[in-house]
C-alpha cells in the first residue's frame, strides 16, 4: 500500500486564457487537504484532472496507486460535487438498488443511515431535491461506496450552518481510519478549521502556498495603512480609496516600523491578497 492516496506531478493544462502551470500535490493517507483559492484559480480543473475527466497537456497523476481515470483508482474514490451525480428522475430511495451493482464496496446500511442523519427525503426524486439536499445525497452516495479517498469540490456553498457542521463531523468519522484521505475544495474557509491538516492555496493556476494549516496561518501577517503603500516585502495588496492592506511574511514585520498596524492573517486574508492583481505588488 502506498503512503499517499493521490499524487499529482508537474501538472500542466493549457486553455485559451488560463493555464495550470506545473502543479504538484501529494495527498497522504491520514490527511485532510483543504484546497482553496479565488474564483477561477484552477481548483476544479485540478480535481477534474485527478479524476481523469480532463487529459492534461503534461504531468503524471496517480489516484489510489493507479493512473488517473483508471477504474481501479476511481473505485476507491468517493466524489462529492456541488450537484448530485444521480439521474434526476430516480427516487432517492431507489439509488442503492440502482448503483450497488457498480460498486463492489457498496454499503446499503451506511447509505440509509447517512440519508436519515442528513434528513434527505427518500421518497423524492433527485430532481426534486434542494441544492443542499443534493449535496447531502452526493456525500451519502460517495461514502456508501466505502472509498479510501473522498474528494469534495465546493460542497459547502448550498449548505446551512448545521449541515456544514454535520458534514465536518462525518468527514472526521471517515478519517478515523488512518488509511483514508480527503481533498476538500471550499470557499468557506472556516469549514477547514479543526478539519484540514494541510492547506493548499491555488492562485492563477499555480500553488501559491502550501503547508500545515496552522503553520500557513502563522507564516503571514496583514499590515494596514493609508497613503502611499509599501512595496518591499509585500506579497499582495488590497486598496480601498486611500487605505490599503498588505500581506507580508511574518518575518518582515519588524521592517514596517512601530507605527504600522499589523494583524494576524486569516486564510481569507491570504487568499484575498495573493489573488489581488496590483501593479505595486512585488512577490
Ligand atoms: N472547458 C473549459 N474551457 C476553457 N476554459 C475553462 C474550461 N473550464 C474552466 N476553464 C477556465 O479555467 C479557469 C479555472 O477554472 P476552475 O473551474 O478550475 O476554477 P476554480 O478555482 O474551481 O474556480 P471557482 O472557485 O470559481 O469554482 C477559469 O478561468 C475558467 O474559466
């Protein structure tokens, strides 16, 4: 058994006006990796390449020890997208009967228990579900396949706070098995607190920051001020009228003098500032 559930090496995908530019990423067993970044940064493109849904221009991708897109790799992977993958005319209660022949590890008891826990109405058709109910159905379907790797692409957007917390608990329970791993892409970065071990920040098709979630947050700070913004040591700048905020490495703090207002950086601060495009930015 490999120690990683998924491995991406030097992934390159060229589109007309966008490029995934040399992304490498390991998802180790026993870890939850949070994938974050501004809109259009390339998170879904990376996930789709990992699942073999996009053929890259170059790079090597392994999923559960098999090449991307292989049946063996996908059989060990549960996938939660922001909408259900089941046919809209199927009733929720019939999904187990319909899908179980295709998944050797299908666990009907687990599927039924998750639908009940997440309050997904079993008599409705998939097409009649609300957006949030659809995400919950996708999660139940993914986990009923007894996967080793769970990939969630922005599941949180349609979910109420109680459901998001419930899904966090379900992911934690999934991670009780040390051989499991999760890749979780989200814009609601607070969902990653106490859940993600590692954070990967994608900006404009590249990995801008990666590391243990706590280390990443500790590595940065935000400086606030007005008037002419600083240039040296600034990784990203946000302006509102005369006022500005700048993302810096924590070790640069001293160079901003005693009058500077410096705060701890949140994950959102990191994404917003690294994603900002400003001529003054000197990375
Ligand atoms: N089929 C396609 N053809 C051309 N460009 C595409 C295609 N699919 C996505 N893109 C472009 O690739 C870039 C990355 O898109 P992607 O969906 O991977 O971003 P994302 O980080 O998941 O964004 P979001 O947070 O908005 O969901 C975007 O500029 C998008 O317009």
